[in-house]
């Protein structure tokens, strides 16, 4: 009876691999041969061993992933394999989340900056509604509630702004680098020390121009709400469209773009170069805290260089709040008149709140952006490795499919023996 059972099992083509013998299959047959009294007992042990091994594989992979997330650095699994770049829609998602969180958290400080920059000492019709116009007076409890006005509009409009900005930035940089690498006579350009910073600056500038389609209306709406010209998003949109039509949302396009292109491009370039310096000094990728600190440093340097242009932009955008004064004709006229009428220090009037708002905002934005990128890539590689390692186990052992067949085959053999009797 036992000989018939062994021959039947070994003769079944489903139990024998066409090429390399399966160790678990051999183990099953050996268990049946060696244990004549109860052949299924060893099979059950083999199945239990396989399940324990698979559970250990899952636990090890999850442990590696959890440790990588806690560290905020590169994953153990990722270190063994090159990471791909995020897709366009993935960059849009990551950019939207990071930008909206950063701008909403730092909105009160940004409101304070806007009010200080928009205030014109010679006017008697300011609509800010604040008690005093110095940095310290802004912290008066009577003014704190007003510093949150426009926060809802800022959040809503920062989502498409961040999505377009980061998605286009990464896409443009990748396309430019690919184009340069495909041209053989540009080898010296690729190896030049200024190549990477130039690519960062250029890609950020192009991205800023593209997302100005969204960021300029955002600036016009939120700056006027923060300055007190309009009470909320609905009234701002209705009033701007009624007064000037679609062009009303883009009346501050050129001054805004003239300030944002060098400011954003310089911030992004400094951030990338600071990351490279960090890798050279510490011989590792920066973690989440490192990215946030470097974002603060990069944005702080850019703000100090670009604050006069930001003040001019704010004056041009918010001059509707001062109908009793002669309006500025443009960037040059605004700069000359501010310096002549109020003195050069007036161009730096919003520097302190600007630093308070921008440095943490960019630190949060870059920190969240890099964290989201790592999380998406690490999770994808982790799940891929989990699948590959489980597949290896399944290829080495198809016991889960074979055990039912063994039982079925044994029933058929017993039936044949009974029939012969």
C-alpha cells in the first residue's frame, strides 16, 4: 500500500518540476517515505514551517521600513536599489500638500508683513483696521484676530500653486539635463561646477513663470484681503472681476513675477546646494529636520536680498486701499517715490515679519516636500521587495497548492485499494 502511495505521488507531474528539483517537494516525498505510519504529519510540519518563514519575511521588511521612516533618511531597502524620479502627478500631489501646509501655518506672519509693507504714512484712508503699524503693535491682542483674515483663501489657492510649481520644476530640470546629456560637445558644460546650480535656477525660474497663471491671482486676492481691501475670498473675486474683468486678477503680474523669479529661483538653488554640501560634509543624505533647517537658511538669504522688490510689489498690488493718494505708475516710479518720500529704510520695512513668515514657511515646505518624496518612494520599494521575497518563497515551495492535491490523491489510492479487495 505504501509503495503504491509513493509511486502515485512521485508520478504526478504536478509534484515534479521540469528543471530544478523543488526542495519542499522532495521534503514532502521524503517525509512520506520515512514516516509510514502517519505520512501527513511531516507535511503539516512543512506547511507550518513555510508559514512561519513567510511571517518572518513580512516582519523583517516592515521593521526595515519603520526604521527608515523614523530616521527620516534613506531606507535600508532603498539603499540597495536606485530610486526612480516621481511621476508628474506625484510631484503635483507632493507639491500641493507641502505648499498648502506651509502657507496656511505661516499666514498670520505673512499678513503682518503685508500690512507693514502696504502702509503709507501719508495716507488717511488706510483700511487695515489695525491699532498701530509697527511690528510690536501688531502683537496687540486687539489685532491678533485680524492677522488670520484671508487664511481660507490662502489655503485654497496655495494647493494649485504648489502642485504646478513643483511638478513643472522637476519636469523642466529633468528635460533640460536629458537634452544637455544627449549633446556630445556639451561634455565640458555638464562637468562644470556651475552646471547644476544653473539648472536649478533656470528650472525654478521657468516653473515660477508657468505657475504665475495661478500665483498672480492668488497674490492679488490674498494680499488685498490681508491689507483689508476686501473682507473675504468671495467679495475679492467678485470685486476684482467687476472692476477690471479678468485683467484685474493679473494687474500685479509683472511686479509679482519680477520679485518671485529671482526670489524663488535663488531660494531653490541655495537649498539644493546646501543639500549637496551636507552630503559632502556628513557623508549621508539629509533627514527631515536637516531639510527644514536648510530651507530656512536658503530662504532667509534670499529674503534679505529681495525684500526691496517684495515691498515694491506689495505697494503696487495694494494701492487700491489708498484712493486719496497718487497711484504708482510702475516698478521704477514706485521705487523712486518710496525712497524719496519715505526714505530708503521704507523699502526694508517688512524685513522682520518677512523673515518670520518666509523662513519657517520655506523650512516647512521643503521639509514636508522631501519627506513626502521619500515616503512615496520608500513605500513603493518596500512593497515591491515584500512581493519579490514572498514570490521567492512561493517559487521554492508550492505546498499551499500541493497539500490539497496530496490529500485528494491519497483518497483516490485508498479507493483503488478497496476496489481491488
